[in-house]
């Protein structure tokens, strides 16, 4: 006979209703789940069978959108990326709480707006300071594979915020930009097409920016995508120090192709790109 | 927009002690901060003591008597020494790491992820061993034979 595929587990979930509760409390649910089920599957099971009032945030169910970050059995994890069996404590218990260091909106839903505001503050896009981003349509910025290697690791970030929760500095300093925004600042500074070093230094080179980091390294330990924000922040500090020492770095020096890349031909049947639907303005 | 009640879920100092994956570097970070605060306390006391000299010799002697008992000699002084060694040795590692040394180059994230923490760990182990050796030598001097 095949081994049973059903597990009985107890979910201890942190609940908070902003209109009814003064502070959060724990509630337990006993549910049956299939082996291999994720923590997110278990939450769905609770909503479907026991308690439809339970709130949590998710979207893709495959570790891509970054919405389902939670404190699972005491550690920051993505609920959709974590199997229940991996996180059982005391036999068959799993605890689920909202991500700390952010206000709780309801139950397991944290308010990540401060994270996104800090992300926006570091200008997470190619900056050409005065130039149009795409001065001659049809031509391209040229970049070697080596230039790509300088930042590509940091492009895998899904903005889940787990790193902000793990960071001891952010735990006591709400003003600290935090691992995700700083890693993204470096991602663009290290991009040979970007010319926004000075703009970003004003934001990320401050007392609440990169210099607040003292390499506790927890951001890199918890990152579900292997982004290693701790590395990005140290490399960012190096850039700031080098620029302070006036060591010349060739930032924003990528060249543009003379025209459409030679030999690149549209495949038969592939339609032209549609016209822009928004007005094209130079990016500042 | 309607303002709704939120619950402030910030970890505060608890976030220094635990959280994340409870990695080794977190505890070195906390140790660095605590030893830093200890050294700051020592410096304040030191300034207070030396300032007392300006108020004449009796004030100076009274202060010196207060800090030369066995508690200072066998508890606080060794603690200040230990804090100085740990903070200094770990500080050397932090200076190197924060200048981008020992953290490695960006690499493709391939599971199971190896991070810059793995790269700098030999340096961390080396400075901890060096700190241990200096502490042992200091310990012999503080508590060893001849005292
Ligand atoms: S760096 Fe990693 S942990 Fe931080 S937001 Fe990006 S994907 Fe999440
Ligand atoms: S639901 Fe998208 S990352 Fe988990």
C-alpha cells in the first residue's frame, strides 16, 4: 500500500482586524493538506473550509510576484515558495505572521508602501541626466556581456521585502533606505548605460543610506531569489568612496549603435511594434 | 482616502537579537554594536575622570579611588580590553568588506545560493581567531601569574 499523502497540521496564524482589534492575537486552525503543499496552499485551505475572513496577499503562486512574503515559523519566507513540511515545528505546527517592520493592514497583510516609496526614491530606471532615454529610435545602447555581469544578479529582485524584515538596522531605523532600494540603486549605478550616479548618491550616499549598513548580512540570507543585496550595498559604498577620492570610473559611457543592429531582420509574420501611446519626454 | 487604524509591527531592538535566518554575521554585528556602546561608555568615564584633575588633586584622587577597586580591576577593565580587541579586529574586517573587498563579484543566482557572506567568511574566521589570541594574551596579563 502506498504511504499516506495527507498531513494533518496546525496553523497558528496572527490575526488583526483594524476595526475590531486593539492588537493582534494568535488563532489556530487544524487542517488536512496533501504532502508537498505550500504554506500558501494551507492558507487557501483555511479560507475555503474554515474561515473566509482570513486575509493575506498573493498573486502568482510561483515565487515571481513577491506579494506573499510572511513570517513563517519565525523566518521571513515566501508562502508560495515554502512547503509546509519544511517549516513544521513541534511536530505538526506552523506559525504564520505578517512581515514585521511594516505596519499591519489586516491579518497577514503588511503595508509595503514605505518600501516602494524608498524604491522609487533611488530612481530605479536608467537615467541619462538631460538626454532622452532613447534619442534615436531604431538604434540601441551597446553593452558587453562583461558589463552585463556587473549588475545582472541584482535584476532578479522581486521586491518581496523579505530582506527589509531580516535587516537589524531597519528594525531600529525606519528612515534607513534598506537592502532592497540600496541594491537597486547599485544595480543602476553599475549599468554602463546609466548616467545617474550623482542623482542617486544624494539619496543613497547619506547617513540613512548605504553607510547605515554594517553587514549583518541577513538580507542575503533570506533573499528567495539569490539577489545578495548585502554584496550590492558594499559595492555601492566602494563606488561612493572611489568617487569621493576622485578615482575616475567610466560611468554612463555605453555607446549607441550607428543604426539598427546589422544583420538583425524582422522575422516573417512578426508585426511592427505599435506606436507609442504616451508622449515621449526626455528623462531627467 | 479613509485613514484606517494600523498596527505598528516594528521589531525594534529585538531585531538586533534575532530575525532573518539567525545567521552568524548578525551576532557579530550585534557584538560590534554592543562593544561599540561599551567603549563609548568607557570614553565618557575616561573624560570625566581626567576632567576631575582640573578641580585639584583631591578631586582626582577621590575619583581614582572610586575606580581602582577589584570590580574595576577584575571585571570592567578586562571587559573594556575585550571590547576594544573585538571591536578593533572586527572593524578591520568591516573596513575591508565595506570597501568591496572579500565580498566577491556579482554572480548568477543559481540555487542553492551562495552569497557574499560565504565569500567573506574566511576573513571573519581569521579576525575572530586573531581576536581570540590577543584576548588570551591579555587574559594572562590580567588574571595570570604575578598578579
Ligand atoms: S533583494 Fe531579495 S529579499 Fe529583497 S526584495 Fe529583492 S527579492 Fe526580496
Ligand atoms: S504569490 Fe507571487 S511570490 Fe508568492
